C-alpha cells in the first residue's frame, strides 16, 4: 500500500490501464489489427490473375507462381544467378530476351517487397 502513495507509481498504473482500454477499443473496431502485417498482405492469386500478369510481362505462369512463394532474399539470389548466366553463357537472342524479361519481372517483384 505504501507504493500507491507515490504519485509516479499511481500515474504508471493509470497509464497502463489507459493503454489496455485503448488497445481493446481498437481491436473491437478492427479485428485485423491483432494480425501481423505479413498475414494481412499475404493473398493468393487466382489463375486468371496469374494469366493476366504473365501476359502483361510476357513471362511464363510458372515463374509467377514460383515468385509468389519466394521471399526477398530468394528473389535477389535468383536475379543475380540469371544475370550471371546471361553474362557467361552463349545463347541466341530469343533465349537472351526471354531471360531478360524474366529478370525484369523479378526485379519489379523485388521492388514491391
């Protein structure tokens, strides 16, 4: 009881109570506030959306599906590997253009994340 006579302890208890009351109000208004940002932003693409993205960027659908599963570090590693392959391997222009389009798409996705 002697601690409650100290004004700083009393203000601290009031402050903590106020914090929990405000947090409860926010959670009642928006239930998604308790979820992490990753859970909220993570959404599955439908097959039609994947087809549209593939047509826009002129890349295969399998690349888009794989890209959705990758994290930021894996995307960067894939981009570097493809650029290294472009510099070191001999290939015709069609293959080179196709890989360039894939790298461009991967870079866009990396910038989004």
